[in-house]
C-alpha cells in the first residue's frame, strides 16, 4: 500500500511568536512525501532525500499519528521519504510542508483521504511538530497556508482558522546560505515586538497583507538580529516585504517587473534568489 502527496512551501505575513496570531501564504514550491505501508514490521522509518543525516522524527510521527487514528490491525509499520524544492531551516515552512505532505500521503496510502478535513489534517501535523519540538508556536498559520493554499490568518494558541483568501501574487525569495531553526528563536525578544505584531495582525485582518508583511518584517528582523537592508532596498518597489518565519529568507510580493528590479539588487548578496508565485490549491495527493 503506497500513497503520495505534495505540499507547498509558504512565506510569512505575520510571525506568531510575539502574540500567538499568525498569517502566511502558500508559494509554488513543493515538498513531496511518499509513504509505503507494511504488515510485516512494527517500525516506522523516514528518510529525507536531500539530507541523509536529517532529523526524521517529524515525518515519522506524522505517519504514526495517522495510523493510530485511521489504520487497521493489518498495518504494523511504514516507510516515508520526503524530497523537497524547499531549503530546510530557511524560513519557508519546510517543516509544515513536510508534515502536511506526509499526513496526506499516509491517508492516501490508507485510501482514507475523505476521513479528515484538510484543516484537521493540518492540525494533526501541527500536533506532531509540537510533540517533537520543531516549532515554538505550533505553526498552524504556516501549516494551514500550506494545506489549504492562499493566504491564511490564524490563532495558533487555539489552532483556529480566522480567515483564508485566495491571492494571486508574484513572489521573490532571497535565501542566504545560513540556516535558522525555528525552535532556536529567541522568544523573549520576539515578545517585545508584540505591539507591532498586533498592528500587523489588524492589517492582515483588514486584507492589507502587503503592509502587514512589511511591519512584521521590520519588527522581527530587529528582534531576531537580521539586517533590514534587503527589505529597505525592496520597499519602494513592492507591495510587501518581510523576513519569512524566523529567517533567514526574505520574501517580497508585487508585480513581476518590479520584483525583477529587486532581484537585481538581491543578486548582489550572498545566497540565492528566485521568482515564483502564490499557490491556491494547497496540499494534494498525486
């Protein structure tokens, strides 16, 4: 029994570390999970195609949770493999994408994709992420954007979806060579920018996502000790620009011609830049 699903990455509108409220949008870059189920082993094992030494606890736990909820006595073990276009620990929600893809691939292998709403499937992945310690907030904002597509606004303290909207944006991403793990973020410093996070939340609730992004980016770049220079370069040309997640990536949205001008500036920096678009379909089985 085998299943497969792919989940999009996401960029940040509002980081939930300060207040528990967050917002994110899906982008057209993917993590794919393939799950094979067995009746002759009690192990659940995972591999990450690009990272042979990667921590696989999250994807293994996602499989275990789905099997606990929807598997039968004939299923005793599984193997899950993920492969991704999304760099790990870059602020582009690679963990949420991996969890979503794994949950949906396991449901696909069980022929049980109709047994959970996609919101609940995202919540299951969030529960697994909390249990293995790869997230501070639970990241339901990131998970919901990746699972449902479009832009979502959430309360991560209750895993409540407050709003979802389909958006059609061009997106520019700059990813430095460094990595930044969400679980290592300085939460105390992030909570100090709560007034700015509340402002960004109000803007997001009003649908002013670009302005919310920029307020968020300035606040959290300062809190997490990232340079605001890439954002300042982009601001006159884009609809919104932000540090994505806990960094180090920076994402900007706007019209493609303006983003290409920003890309010329960001290309002078170490790391990689790439143009993509938003994604509205969310996570899908294949």
